[in-house]
């Protein structure tokens, strides 16, 4: 039996309203979501503020783009564990898993805050902490959607996922600006106090989220009785998913394209912005916040465009065209020498970026067989490992040749491979 004092009070049995002006807010009728949404919002804001502040700290203290790219790469280590984080969530409960990750992130932020306040924080302290952060952050993101699936009725699910996406979009816009302003005006220690407060409040709010007991389903009973058998089955399912992703034509092409974008596009349009701000535009952390928030604003507009006008006709071909446009905008951005012109290009780039990425996800979900969909989407998360590899190579190229030349090489490579993918899988991705 489910715990009626917890779960049943978190899910409302009445059908969700269907009016267009009320449907977006319908998930807040569920008690659990009223706790989860602000908890996710605070966590996303803390993520963005922490990324910007630590990235700027590393760059200023070391004056090396290599260490900046190393820091960015360490944050993605935990993605390897993300496909298996659901096992732990089913074993001990999603809320428990989410509380564990958020409590751990609060502890790590408190350590950085303490070291900064006493004036002894060094890059040698930040890098291992970044490794630990990278181990748990992807699991936090996986558990968010799992909890929404636990507590939402089908009629409210899409609105709830849209509202959840807003927590990340708003964080990229406002969180980066607030983090940069706090760092520039108050310094490292006081700025990190705000980050710790966000983490702690997120943890406390997560305690109010609905808890689904681990023994509610036959699968969960099996997990509790035979964990070794479950692990063996998970490895077998992952192997079958890998085999399917490698043999299904359109899926293989989409996976390669996603890896390519993480390797050659994301480093230049995302992680290397601190280098552009400091060494090309010669601006401070506040100016970096302007760059990040401008790109995020464009991305948010891109998502709105896809929500309003997106459809079946604007699918794979639309995706490939926008990928090429994204690369061309990276090339233009690399030639900009002033902050104003860079902001204009970044805004347009943010729009094109989301047009490409949202369509890529939609095409992948459409083309994957239903019985493989969850496994393929889990495997899809692993292509993010192209990002740390691309970051490290880009860092070496920038140190040797400079940002414009390195970006040009990446753009030529990216467009060439995109053209190959579009031609090789033209029956499914173009025609």
C-alpha cells in the first residue's frame, strides 16, 4: 500500500483543466510539485552561479585557458553514472536519492565558502571539488524528471516538464548575472554564501516532495530482493540498447551528430566564454554574466519558437540546417572584438542553438522504437563526453594559435562532419 499521508496528498485525482490560460499552472495543484519546482529553481540558480564564479576564479588565479577547460571537463565526469542513477532511485526512492545529492552539493559548497572566507582558497582545492560536483550533478537532473513522472497525472505531465525546463532557462539568464554581480561587488566568500543558501533551501524544500515507497511495484520488490540480479539485467539492457543505437540508421546518425555538437560546438559557444570575456573583450565577471545571459535569452526564445511553430515538417532537415547555421555563427562570433557585437551574435546564436537541439531531441524520440526509447535516451546522455574532449583540445589549440583560428578549425570540421552525416543518412535525415 502507498503511504496515503505522503503520496496521495501529492497527486490530485481530478482531471487537469484544459483551458489554455490555466493548463500551464495546473501542475501547482499537486502538493509535491509546489515543493519540487522552487527546490529545482534554487538548485538551478546555484548551479549557474557556481559554474560562473568558479570558472572565473580558475581563469584569474591561473591565467591559463587549459585549467579553465580542465575545470569544465571535470564537471562532466558524472555523466557516465547517469544511466544507472535510476537504479539507485528505484532502490531507495527518488526523493531520498535527490536529498542525498543535494545535501552533498550543499556540503561541497560550504567547504568552498569556508576556504574563500578565510582567504586560503586555491585552484588546487577547486579542481578536486569540481570532480566531486561532476559526479552527482547529472544524477540530480535525472531524478528531477523521475519525480515529476511519479507525481503527475498524464494530463499535467507536459506542463510540468515545461515548467521544470523554465527553472534551468531562468537560471542561465538571471543566475549568471546575479552570480557575476555578487562576485564583482562582494568577492568570492560572500558570493559563495548566497550559493550555499540556495543549495540549503533547495535541500529543505526537497524534503516536502512526495515519497514513493520502493516496494510499490513488482520491479521494486525485485530490486530489494536481488540487487545483483538487477545489476546484471541493467547491464544486459544497456548492451541491447547500444546494439540498437549502432544498427538503427537514423539513430546512429543522430547519436553521431549529438556527439559532434558536444565535441566541436558547445565548447566554443558555452564553456570558453570566460576566456573570450577576459582575454578578447577585456571585461570583468559582470561582463561575462552579460554574455552568458544574452545567449540564454536567445535560447529561451528559440524554445518558445519551437513550442509555437514546431511540427513534423520542421524535423530532420530543419535540424541539419540549423546545425550548420550554428557553426557559421560560431565562426562570426570568433571574429568579434567588442562586447556589443559579441552580444548581438550570441543572442542570435542562442536562438539557432535551441532550434537545432530541441529538434534533434524530437527527431530522436520519434525515430526510436518504443521498446528501446528509454535505453537510447540514457545512452544519448553519454555523448556529452565529447564536450570535455573537445574542451581539452580547444584549450591546447587556443594556447598555441589563438581563439579565432581554433574556432575556425572547429567550424570547418563540424560543418564537414555534419554534411557527411546528412549525406550518409540522407534517406532518413534529409529526404
